[in-house]
């Protein structure tokens, strides 16, 4: 059997087990698909691929195994990320599924995962693991078969439940033989079991297990946003290590709002706590941009490769439609960029024409008529961008050629 989470003294222990001992699913030795996948895994290329995937699993496997045992689920589920994501939390499928357990955007409801400008928690190895195991547990409790529970993980619980009800059987192999499951679901279970059969006896099957120590993780609660690169510089922890534990971050910056727990190797957590407690620790890098005529948030966001909502969240009180000329915006330095160059001022425009304001006019609607920035129109008329226009006012506007 697999060792407990506290017994990962060598990565080989993760796989040195007999798949026939304690399995909740019988290995289908007579199934053609199973044999085909097993032969592929046992080929020279297949063995090298599996070795690379298992090496990639080392940071996450102890947590996954611990949660499998906590939920009292079959231990062979430790091998499911092999076929889901190749143990990469940043994996994205052609259909848009993401993370170790390949969740779609529309399948995260009820699993305490969020997707926003800052994070995609389908890539959070802890949250996605718990979500996946809860989903598998629900599938099994509904269908009464681990083969069908796995098929439902791939094809959807509703689809598999309907197929079983229509056929009057909960035998996965019979449903597959009768063509009542999707082609993907028909291949999914044999592929997984083939991986179990090979990885369960890795040494006997000619795999060389990685000679590395698995990672155990600790959460450190943050009270402010932190740039991982600055934290790496302050602590000496490699940036790659910080990224590997927090793959859900869209940038190397933790969210500016709400609580966030940084996941760290246990041996690194004290250094991080010490750095965060230092008064001189700079947690974020920023660009400062002084608003000039013609500037827009959309242009600034494109230049600095950040989102408009992100800029707005870090600049409380700023409104995208009413930037104040001369005010300063703080923009997170997520990437190294040259300073933004504002569009050339429209000094050459001849504001010698007059425009009588009519009912319903705004600076925005008038600026569209004359093809100029609303900030420029406001500035030339001694107004603020948020000024309200009144019927009968006269504005200076560019002379139209």
C-alpha cells in the first residue's frame, strides 16, 4: 500500500506497491484498450514519459495522497493526474480544462474555487485536489461503481447516469461494449487502469524512479499583496519554487483584495514570515504614471499588460471614464516595461469654433463628434471631465476642415 503523508522519506515509496493489493477496481487484462495503453506505457518512450511525469508529481503527491486517505477513497486515485494533466498544475486542454485535475470553467461551482483577474484556482493544487476528490466521491455514491465514477469524471455525472438508467445496468464494461458511453469515456478508464498497472510496479516494469525528496507544504497567510520576485530576492527562495506552489496566480503578484495564503515548502516558511515582518520589506513594485491629456486606461493597460480592473482596484476612487489630468496612477509592475508615452498633445488643432450645447449632450458625446479625447475637450474649456453640461452653454471645439 502507499505510505502515509508523513512517510514520504523517498519518492520511490509513492509507487512501490502492488496494484493487485487493495484495489477497488479489477485490472481488465482481457480488455483490448487496456492492453494497448499498457503496451504504450511500457514502450521505451512510454517509460521515459512516465518517469518525467512522476518526477513532476513530487511537489504535489504528498498532499494529494493525504487527501485521498482523508476522504477514504481508493489509493490508486493518486495516479489519476498522470492521465489528466501529466501532474502539471498549469496544464490546459484543448477544450479549456485547467490544472492538475482539469476542471472546466463551468464545473467549479460549489467547490470553493474562483476565477478572476488575479487567480485561476483550478490551478491551485490544494483546492483543485479537494474539489476533484469530492466530485469522485459523489460520482461513486451516485453510481455505485468506481469504473463508472471515473467515467463520469470524464464525461459528466448526468450523461453516465442517463446511460446506466437507459441500459438498466451499472456495469461500466457492458455500457462501453454497447456504445452507450462517449468515446472518450470508453477509453478513459482503461487508460487510467493501464497507468495503475505499470506505475503500481514501477521498478518491476523498468521505470527508474527519481532520486529526489517530495515537498511538504505550509500555508502562510498574507495581510497585503506580495510580488513573488521581491519575496524571492528577500528570502533566497527560488522564484520557481514560489511559482510551483502558487500556480493559480495569473501574475507573480498575490491578489490585492481579500485573504490569500501563500503555499510554501515547510522549510521555507520561516524565512518568508521573517521577511514579511521586516518594516523595510518592499512587497510590490509599481510604475507611477502622471495622467496627461489623451491618456486612457485602456491604452495604459495595453502598454503595461495588465487589466483595467486591476488598475482600478489599486487606485481607489479612480473612474475609467473620468481620469483627472495631472493625477498619478499606480500601476503594478507585472512585467518590465518602458514608461508609457502619452499621445502627442493636440496643440495643432484650432479650437476657434463654437458649439452650442443642446439637451442630452455630454463631453463624451461631443468629443466623439469631433474625433478628440474628452479630456482634451474638457481641458480646452476649463472643465473637469466629470463636469455636467447645461443646455445653452457654448464650448470651444476644433475647427473642422
